[in-house]
C-alpha cells in the first residue's frame, strides 16, 4: 500500500524494489487474455488478433468515453503488436481532440508595469525647476509575463488504463495551449523519469502522445525525483514564473518527501485523477506546499478544462 502522508515513509519491499530496478521504465505489454479480463468491450473492439475495429471504438467513445479511453490506452501496449500499433495511431487523434476541448490558448499573466504619465513617479524624477525632461516622463502599461510550464505525469502501476488516458489528454492540452509560453516541458515518471518533451524543444503532439501511452511504470511512485526533474527542466527557461503541473494520485512509495523537493519550482498545481479521500488529501497538501491549487479530475472530460483553469 502507498504511504499515507506527503512526508510519510514509503512502503516497498526489497524484492519489489529489485524487480523495479531491473525493469526500469521499460514498457510492459498486456496480453489479449488480460485485456479481455480488464475491459468487457475488448472483444467487440478487437475481434481478431491484429484487428482494431474503429467503428466499434467510436461507438464506445460515444457511450462511455472513460471506458473507451482506458481501453485504448491499454491497447497501445498490447502484446499483439499490430493491434498496439493501430491503437497508438488512433490514440494520437482521439487524445489530441480531447486535449483541444478544454478551451482557448492560455496566455501569460498580465501585470501593470512602468514603461518609458504616472504623475507620482514623474514628480519623483522632476528636479523641481523648469519643465520635466522627456526622459523623466513615466507612463504605465500592461505587459504580459511569460511563464515556463512543466507537466509531470505519473505512469506508475497505479495509473494504468484510465490514468494513462488522462495523462495523454493533459499532455496534448498543455502542448496545444502553449501559446505565448516558452515551449512547455513534459516528463513522465514512476520509479525513474522520462523526458518526453524537453523545455524549449517542442514536438508534434501526435508523437508526444504516442510516446506517453507507450510507457508503463512498475509499481513505485517517486514524487520527489519527478519534481526535481521538473525543476531541472524549468531551469532551462529564461525569465518568468516557473510552474509545474503534477498529474498523480500523489501517494508515494519511493524516494524522499516531495514537499521538500520543490526548490526551483515557483508554483506547483496538482491534478488528482483518483477520486479517493486519501489521494485528494495528499494532493491538496502537496499543492499547498507548492503555493498552488489541487483539483480532482474524476472524468476524462474534466482534464483539459481543469488544466486550462489552473494556468489561466
């Protein structure tokens, strides 16, 4: 079971840690038998080996978007290679469309700042005799403040299926909403960290989503390691506020206290895709420690709008 507090001690056996170190971040494939046990509609969507019925999946998306997205995310790592490849191609289109549904491009925060008539500041500069010089006239105007954003998505064992689908939608949304930001960074983590999009190095959303849904962690959740990696990415950005957005159940099983790993992050927001009291409490505590906001996201359709609200 995962630790109960932001700073709680990890609960992880030595044998499971050895297994996790040996596997690293490798992708774990899922057999057709396991897929059929996890997803009641699997047989309709993939009636034969190597086959993906897009019409059946489209129908399921209309009837139950969360079940369809969870199935699609698991199909992407199917042992059946032809099925997995077809699922990854389709997932790119679907998750990008869902990511675009959150709202318009987000912009940098705006603040009132001096530019070269603020009467008080002009009088402060006036020498007291004769008309003020042109360079002593101070006006004020609104300027946009650029922000660097790093999305940090949990792909550990507790985030398979529906959790990975939510992560894919969040990744698509943050890239599509980049607008006036510096190009956002995107990292995935479980026991280790994968940089899917380096800060300042944009990728095609389809490629980014495809890489993300191909990842599966193997049990442990090292939140502190992920936040340190996010800070390292944000340090590459020049100027502006440095914001990290974490999508995770926030129940660590490895690493140090995440609340002590926030150096280099100006603000941490949390999206919690596991609507359980323990996860929500821990996510809220971590967001408070990072000066940000925690929001539960119970449905796939909640992800992109919640992300846009946090960054608006």
